[in-house]
């Protein structure tokens, strides 16, 4: 299953990447599993995307949570919370 992952703002700077296409293994069809796979890269990936980290997830431009399912062709955005004023 192929998905497009987009990284925004501070996360893009920390990770040194703005987007990538991932071929997820069989059974990795949920946001929580995607994050586990990214954290498993170690280093800054584990730190920036830590379980207590300050970031949001959107799947196909809809806010998502850890249990949101993923399907082939999905776009997953990972970004810091946005504040306004």
C-alpha cells in the first residue's frame, strides 16, 4: 500500500524532508502504525514524532487520530498545531 506523507513547518525543518512516498507493509493500515514505523528510523525521527510530541495528523485533509485507517493512495500530513490570533 502506497501513501504520500507530507511534513510541515518545524517538523519539515527537523526531519529535513517535506514529503515522501511510503510503501507500507501488509497490516500497517492505521495512523498509529505509520507513526511507529517512522519512529523506528531512530534519531530525530523518534524524537520529533514521539508519542507525547506536539503535532497533528490529517489524512486526505481531514484531521485524524491514532486509530484512523489508511488505504492505498492516501495523503497523510504531519504538522504542528496551528494557533491564530
